[in-house]
C-alpha cells in the first residue's frame, strides 16, 4: 500500500471526476448530477496510488472542505460546480463501433435477449475497449467484451445520447447488433457406468482347456480298477509258481 495523500489532493481528484470528466473514469451522472458513492470509490481506488481510499476518507474531505464543493445525499454524491459539457447530448449519431462488458454468467442470456440495463436505467457503451473493460471489471473480474455495431443499430431506430467524450448511452441493444466470443460449450453429462459382466472365456481358445469333473471321476475309477486287476494277476502267478515247485 502506497503512502496516503493529503485530503486536499483527494478533494481535487473528486472535483475533477465529478465536475469535469466522469466519463474518463467510467462514470455517468444522473439527471441531478449525482453518482453512487460506492461507484466513485471504485473509480478512485482503481487509479495508481489511490487504492487506499475508503468511505471514511471521502467523509473527511466533506468535513474539512472550506468551499463545500460537494453534496452527499442517500449515499449519492455530486459536485456543486460542474462543467456544462456534462449535460447529456440527446439524439446523437454514434460512432460505428462501441464497446460493452457483461458478466460471464450472464453472457448466454445476453446473446438471446440483448444487452439490457442491470442496476441502472441506461446501458453504458464506451468508445474504447480499455474503458469498457475497466467498467466491466467492477462487476466481474474477467468480464466478456462485446463489440456493438452502434451506427447500424442507430440506422435501425435505436436512439443514443452522449455524456462526456467517452461514454454513449442507450436504453438497450437488441441481439444481432453486437458480437462477442463463442459461447462456452455445455459439458455433456456422463452416462452412469454399468456393472461389468464376467467375461466368458471361449472353450476353443488356444492354450486353454475346460475341466470336466464327471470325466475326471470316471478316469479315476478306471485307474483304480486297473490297479486291482494287476494285483489279482500277480497273486494268481504266485500261486502257480508255488504249485510247480511242489
């Protein structure tokens, strides 16, 4: 965290943003010249060396300022003295292309329904990709950047106004008048794995044999009979020999 600046420096920064160039910081004043205090805080803290600024620092400026340069009402703030150039220019022809960022989760819906206001009445369009991304990152760390064919939409009947040099305003942008990256593919649900059935080993597989229990028993009995027969023949031979000797 860098060294905190003097409240007078913060007061000058606030006067520049609210009184002269809110568009440079991705802010748009309402009809009375107010912006939400939290939006002002975000815009200031994004600037190098100003990341420390909190609501308490803003209140300190309001209490210590001798000129009473700001008005705070219902968590909204405005500069008492504002440049006349901040008044919106109505029914203006936009440039060929403008830029807008949407949240990643909302992108599939935006592709179907178009760009509609979220949390504020108008849709804000930036003249540069960098400014659009700066505004978009206040709602999503990695927003989706859209390129709006503003002039083609204007020719089709869409109305635009302008505040400052860098921001254009419209009520909505229909689908078909902007482009963006391809939609992410939906992950296919994997079919439940079925239980594997035991694989039957073919009987005629080379080098294999099948054990037949009944046949094995029959062979065993045959072996026993042969052994008995041999014993009987040997016994008879012994008897014959003994008779001959007599």
